[in-house]
């Protein structure tokens, strides 16, 4: 229970009475205080942004048209190239893409469950396919960062391959078609 209480405190999920009880417990019990500080240090590490360098951005050169005025031969060659490109797109094996639209922004998903041996996430942004999450430290946190396009997204965590859990850190949820709950996350909204 103490690890769960620490997690609720870190995730700001305690009401004022819960926070008062938490602070009193930390004040009275040194081992609990030490464990809380250990969790907070892990959370600080998880939230740290790692950036080695800023990538250089180069703009593509403008297109030039060296064949302008060359007549029917070059027009036929251009039409053949377009036809070949269309056929390649139609028959080339499709690569999996999760969404289309504006560029995705990275979003970090985290769940705390020290008793689980594996964690996955599935949502509309993965085509509801399971994506494995990484263990973050040794305290029971699991995380993954995924590119999400602006909008409304539904997802669920899957623990130990079968237990579906809605994200406890996001308040908006809905019933799914299988008697469980999905989390609803809205991204890209600027106020």
C-alpha cells in the first residue's frame, strides 16, 4: 500500500486530506520518507528530456525543369514515370502507418504496477495492436513514448498479457464494447 500511496502522491491523485495524511506519514516514518524520495528521483529521471543535439534542418532545393520546351518526347517520358510511380504505389507492399494528418507529437505513457511482469499499450493510434512498453527503473513503472497526431485518442494498457487497465492518470474514460474501459486522451489542444 505504501508504494501505491507514493505513486498517487507523485501523480497528484490525492485529495487534500490524503496529502495531509501522506505528509504526516513521511514526517513520522523515516523508511517511508526514504522510499518516497527514491520514487521521486525515479520520476525525475523519467521526466528528464534527453537531447544530445538539435538536428540541422535543410530545406529542399526548388525543383527546376530542364526539359522545358523539349517537346513531345519529354512529355511522354514524364507520363511514363508518373504511370510507373502510380503502379508502384498500387502494388508495393503497404507499410504500416498508425495515422495520417498533421505531424505527430511525442507523448509519454506511463503506468505504475510493481506486480506485473509485462506491460503493453493498445489504442486507436496503433490500430489496436499491442505495443510493448519498457520497464522504467526498478520501482514498477512502465513507459513508452509514441507519436500522436492532434485529436482525440482511445487506448488501454494490457498487463501480463491479459489484464486490460485504463490509464489511472487520465480522468476521461468510456466503456468499450467488451465490458471494459478505455482511456480518452485529447492531444494538440492549445489554450
